[in-house]
C-alpha cells in the first residue's frame, strides 16, 4: 500500500521503470511506472520555456498550475477522502535520452520535461455515458466541493477529467484528475464563490450531458426527435433509459438503437436481451432511415 499523501522529497529518476503510456496530449503524457517495487503514475509536461501569464493574470504554465493546485490539495479532505489522486513528488527535469524510445516525443522540446509523481489507479476509466454510475453521482459533486474548500478552481470541468475507479472488493469511486489549468485562491470573495457555483452547476449537469452524448448518433432519427419533443415520452422513456444498469456493457446503446429501429420499446421491461441481439446488426447499419 502507498502511504497516505506522503511526499517523497528525494526521487532518483534513474530508478524509474516505464511500463506503458496511459494517456498523451500536446502538453503532457502520463505513464505507468515502477519505482522501488511500487507502481505510480508519472505525468510529464512538455517544456519549451515559460509561457507566462494571460492578460487576465491566469498562469499559462501547466506544470506550475498543477503543482500549485496540489500544494493546496495535499492536506485537504479532497486528498484524504480519495477524491483526487495522491501526489508523491515532483521532479524539475527528466532526461528523455535516458528513457529512449518511450520518451522520444519529448526529445525535441527546448528543455527537459518536468514531472509529477502521482498515485497509480488501476482499473480506472474516464467517465462516459456507459460507465456513469448514477448511484455515485453525489461523489462528483462532493469531490468538487472539497476541491473548492481547499482553495482550488479546477477550470476544466468535463467527464473526461473524472475517473471511475473500480477497486477490489470495494464500491467504485469517482476521482477528479488533471489540474493543469487550475487556479488557486485564498479568500472566498464574490468572484471566487461565483466560480465555485459555476463549476458545481457544470458537474450537476453531467448526467444530462452524458445522455446527450449517447443520443447524438441517433439525433437524425424522427423517432428520437419525437422522443425528445414529446414531454410525456421524454419523462418516461429517458427515465427508463437512465435505469438501465451500466454493468451490462453496451446495454444503453442497444436500447437506443433498438428503440430507433423499432419505435416500440415501451415500457423498459418490454426490452428483452433477444430483441437487442436480433436488432444489434441493424443498429450498426442505416437505422436512422426509419
């Protein structure tokens, strides 16, 4: 087990064993690494010089943003209650040449990358319309409130920045990640409170946003149009849709696909596994012509 939010003051990069790349973007990459027999997530930031600050004073350096956010979060309930990954240390530079070829996309940067050593979360996936655990909806809101209490605005409120973590013999939990555009504050003035309220409102809208994310492929269908424009159907069918268990992989997509093709799935108990199988092929074809 990793120590709770324990900060490692001395980290020798030569002891890292890179296992694989978890995620990558234009600004950073995240790797699963082994350090002295423990697994961590190492987030490396591209470094082409200090980008400075925007006209409104917001810091544009992503490494600095995330490290400053974690300075606030380390001793907060957001960390101790597991709403964010633990931070174990930071490195001012790592030489990509020492870890060729896995760090080859950092070799052309002007300066060596800086890094944060974070908690590795196995069995984690970004929040989406299929894995969204509505029973844990309150965790996303509560976690963001704890982040705000620590004096941090996330400023990148999207489902992709929440991980659904399924740990052995434990219920899934939601973990907020990616604080590389976050801002920090000391006083809860009107502007800061307004930003907090705005971010909470965005989190509270995730459920509807994720439903729309799954509806989009079918949006051209007249039947889906009727579903969304008929108040009675919207209340009943979408309620049924939300009650479909997430652990049946693809079940919500099959529901929408079959409904779009048949137009007769009402109420939900009428949707059988067999009917899903029968029309699964049709779903992947031109079902929107119906």
